[in-house]
C-alpha cells in the first residue's frame, strides 16, 4: 500500500531539485560536450562510483541474470533513452518548452497506469493534475499565460515528449510488486543493475554519434565540474531518491512532484543571474503543491494515498 509521508516527500523533492540542476547543467554544456557523449560519460563515471558498493550484482548467482530482460528495459527507459533524449532536446529546444512538455508527466502516468496496469485514476488525481499543470504554466509564462501562445514547437519538443512517456513507463515498472523492485534489493545492487544496463544502451547510441562524427568533449575546469555534478547529483543521488519516493508514494503521485522541476529550474536560474524570486514563483508553488495534496487525498480516511 502506498503512503505519502515526510520521508517520501523529502526523497521526491531532493530528486526533482537535482534534476532541475541537471537541466541547467545540460544547457550550459551545449557546445562543449555533445549530447550523447555527455550521457555516456555521466553514466560511465556513475558506474565506476557505484562499483565498490554494487559489484555483487555481476556474480553468476546474482538475480540480475534472472531478471535481465526487465533490467534491460529499465535501463533503456530510465537511464539510457531518457537522458539521451533530454540532452538532445536541449540542443534545439528552449528550456521553457522542455520543462512545459515535461510537466505533462502526471497525465502520461495516469494513462499508462490505466492502460497497462489497470489502475483506474481517481477523480481527485485528475483534478490534481490539472491544478498542478496550471501552476507549471504560471511559472513558465512568468505570470503571463498569454505569452505561451507565441511558443513554437521544434524537434527537441518531440524528443522530450517521448522522453517523458518513457520515464512514466519506467516509474510504473520500478513500483510494481515482485522480486525485481527496489524494495526487495540492496539499494546499490538495484541501482547498479539499472546503470549498467543503461550504460550499454547509451554506448549503443553513442556509436551512432561517433559514426556521424558529431561526438566531442572539451575538457576544462568548467565542463569537468558540471560533468561531476550530473554524475553524482542527478544520477546517483536523484535516482536513489526517486526510487524510494516512487515506492513510497506510488508512480502516479510521484509524477506530480516532477512538476516542481520547472519551478526549481526557474529559481536556480534566477539565483545564478542574481534575480530575487518573484510573486508568480510563490503562486506557482502554491498551485503545484495543491495539486500534489489533492491527488494524494485517499477515498479512505485512514490513509493519505491508495492506488
């Protein structure tokens, strides 16, 4: 049974804050590191850091081999494709487009749950999705929703849409009962299995970038610092926190927390530019949190969340 408590809220907020930083770092690295190379280097370093803690996953009697098909899919949807698509999207799309489209995740989470997992969305979850999405619209439009009418879609927008759908699928997969969910595994083993599978997919995609002569990495203090950040924060810490949060709150409610990413992105961008938070940031935060709370209301008074 899923329950939303303070620990789960903490995990999901930390994950979304770090992924907001990942979007900024990815944008800052445009022109210095090719998108798939960035993903490949990021996950290769993450695997090396995890290896001393999760090396047992490669033993002959490890459950990894029993559930290899599942982890291949988890690695593709969560570590491999999503990050490659995100960095590719940032090459042509604007941050406002990327985060706005990514804010559709609760809708996709509800649809995937209903179609593939036979979890019928509750009315309050649908209402919460609308309220939370409106909050995202407020922060992305800087308090002027009419400005969204001037947005133009590009290839990057389609890529981040696909990435969002794949991430919603990944979140449902890691929350399902069974021996191949995070609750039944040592945390390092479960994350190592995903990173290893995702790294294989990323290496496969990197082959195409190399073949097209589009792969490049400029190493300097600035790029190395950002690569280390996306390796440790948005990769290891955020994925661990997201896994714990999804298993605690359930994939549907966890998706509403993802709407905090554009808010955190706006706040971090403002901080980097020396701009103080604006009134619309507070309005957006109130709406997003309201959407989370509405979606978390259970039909049973004894629990905050039931799916």
